[in-house]
């Protein structure tokens, strides 16, 4: 492996790690939103308001896809689950696109492909 390939591999590795970190952070926020609504968290509480404000833009594209299910006051928000799936798939697709040109024999490429399966 020449030095250009090594630098390119390290750059792609770091880029994919950063992208997965961002996807994981989005997933964690959306999971918090889902849990807070499911367990009827106080919407006036600072933390609940913060989570809702932070995740509203992430859920907005999916709001009209499903209805919200309410069972005895609990809110089962299908749109949040859909958003979680879509953002994970989007992250995985972007990583796959970044790795298209990588040599399959490259051990770093093999490890990256195995990480988030």
C-alpha cells in the first residue's frame, strides 16, 4: 500500500467514524423523544422541552406518514420510529458510497464494512 492509499484509507476511516457518530447521536435523541412521549413525560419540564425542540426538525419530514397512536394517555409515535430507520439507512448508504472505490483486500476497508452491519 503506497502512502497516498494509506492517507486516503485513514481519511475515509475517520470520515466514516464521524458520520456514524452523528447518526448515533441522532438515533439517541430520537430514542429519547420516543421514550419521553411513550411514558408521558411532563411536556413543561426543561429536559422534555429541549429534546422536543432538538428533534422536531428531524421528525418533521415524517409527521404526516403515520397517525399517532394513543393508548390510555401514552403516545406511541410511529413517525419517530420511521425517522430513526430512515436516518440509519441514510447513514449506511452514505458510508457504502464512500467505500465504493476502496480495495476489498484492504483490511481497514473490511473492518469498516463489518462495523455497522
